[in-house]
């Protein structure tokens, strides 16, 4: 069975992905931004050197072979327009560093690894509905980071498909995690559900089901695809 590196696997969607993969028999190398009670490699993505260290540690733990990368780690923090200029820019940069740049670094390491080994590999990017339709006025940075992730994913898929390096993306809407719960509360709570035709948010298990399918089962011809999971709140 494959060796899978899952970032942000200590809670929420990442923890659900890890559980689903392990249930299928995969060997999962987990990651957490802080020390966790779950077996994981600790790496704080606000440090530009952290993704490289994580990759090296994960590769060593996996015996020199990683077959699948799942970019799931991310932050979601409000950044009001009226914030102090320096504070607004600091949060913009931190969000880009964690949500996009770290994913780009790990994707690059993965592609290089698979090309050097002369074999294929898969990556799955957990993006967001916000990458398509934008987000609230307090979350320009989050939407931009996820839009960038989707553009990166499509570029990787187009560039390396002939080498059997496949890229898939999942774009959840609101998901029942602590991160989404804070957002729902800040934007009016249950009233925000009126924007979702389904009338409910996704569960981490639902998103994990999609990510696991992409990681283990999706056909090669699906490379480059983005799977939406947003209760029909954004259809395209």
C-alpha cells in the first residue's frame, strides 16, 4: 500500500482524511503545526524552511518513498479592511505563506522525487469554494490563497500528466470544523445557511471521502479536476 504525507492531519478535515486512508491500509505520515497527541511530524509553515524539513523527515520516516501528497494544512483568520496597514499586510503574507507557498514547496519536492525515481505519483489539494467565488470582505487573503492553489494544481496536472504524476483538488464550501464554526458565528450563524441550497454544511468525513477517492481510486484521466463539495452554494 502507498505511503501518504498528509499536512494538517491533527484535526478537522486532515484528521478525517488520515483515518479514511488508514482504514484503506495506507501508511500515513501525519503533520501538525504544533505538538500533537496524534503521531505527527511537527512543522510550523509560517517558517519558510519548515516544508523542506517536513519533506525530509517524512521521506526518512517512509523509508525513502512517498507515493501521495495531500496538501490540507491551512489557516483562516479574519483580516478587516480597516486594520492597521502593517497588521493587514502581515496577516496577508502569513496566510499566503501557510496556505499557498508551503503547498507549492511540498508539491515541488514531490514532483522532483517522483521524477528522480522514474515513477508516477499523486497529489491532492484541499482548496476551497472561496478559490472560485471569493469570500467575505474580511477574507481577501484566504480566497486569494485558495485561488492560487487551484491555479497551481491545474498547472501541475498539465505539466506532468505524461509522466504519470497526477494532481487532483477538492473545493469544499463550509465544513463542520472549528475553523468554519468560528466563521459561521462571525457572519450570522444559522442565517448564513440560507445561502446553501442543501441547508447544511459538509462534514469532515464527507470531504475525506472525496480526498481518499482522489488519492487512491480516481482514474488518470481525472487529473486536473476540481471536485466541488459545497451543498450547491456555488455551481459552475
